[in-house]
């Protein structure tokens, strides 16, 4: 369960950012999570709410936007979505171009986990 390590990193970033802005409390933390990370948003939210007790982040709305994968094929120049499959969490995925079936693709989005914004009070 890599959610614990990722959630801890997000919390560290948010706490550091709050300290730099002398925040008394945080109203919202907005995170974008790529679907290729296989992170479970419900688990991230639970961990965030548990670990942030007695910090400036306690009670903050934890907004998670899931980002769909987008690729560009180096063979046929296709640019767009991939075919998604349920086994992603258990198997290292091999991403194929939906147009030409090539695996020579660049992943443009969908594999990052980023703190996008925070609202302080």
C-alpha cells in the first residue's frame, strides 16, 4: 500500500507550504493524481484526515482530482487517451497505442501526483 508514503509526502509538502505562508489553518488542499499511479483516492483521503489531526491541516477539505492518462505515439503520432484495464493495480502495465498498437509511446499525463493549490485562513 504505497498510499501511506505518498500521503505522507503530500502532507509534508502542505505543512511546509503552510509554514512558509504563516497559515493559522488550511481550508483546502487540492491534489491531482494520475490514474497510472494506481493510488486509491479514498485511502489517500482517509490517511490525510488521520495524519493531519492536531496540525494546521486538520479539517481541511482534501480535494482530489483524478487525471486520465494521455499518450503520444512515436510511430503513428496518435495523441490522446489510452485503453484502460482493471489489472493496472496488480500488473505493471504495458501501454499500447489504440491506433497502431505500438508500445513506443510517450506518457504525457496521468502518472503524477501533485499538490496543485492550497487555501489558507
